[in-house]
């Protein structure tokens, strides 16, 4: 598949349309058209495409930027939870 995310999405859409509208089998898509997805992943992409269209098959890696203002409290909360678990584990370790 192409390296560009937008191109990969368009190519996947082409495979899905061939499968749904033209009746091209999964095996034929792999052998003759170059589809590289596992059958289960391809079926999941088909379902996502049928439910949400092109947006449903776009890579989830896009637009995952979070601001420092958002990340900082989330990380601090997680660290506090980890500290609490470690402190509890230490107490349990020494009390046994």
C-alpha cells in the first residue's frame, strides 16, 4: 500500500468497493490486487466503512496532538495512582 495515509485510505476504499460492489473475493484481492490486510482486519474495515464511510477507515494515528496543559494534569494523576499502588504493595510486602 502507498506510504501516505490519505493514499492508503483511498486504496483501502478501492479494495472495499471491489469486495462489496464487484464481488471480488478476499483471496483475489490479496493475490491479484495486492491487499495486505489480514481477513479479520479487512472485515473490520468493511464494517467501519459501511457505518462511517471514508472517515471510518482513516488511520487513528492522525490528529493525536494534545496540549501540555491537557497532558500535565493527566500524567500527574496517573503518577499519584502509581505511587498509591506502590505504597500499598510495600505495606503488604512487609506485613506478610
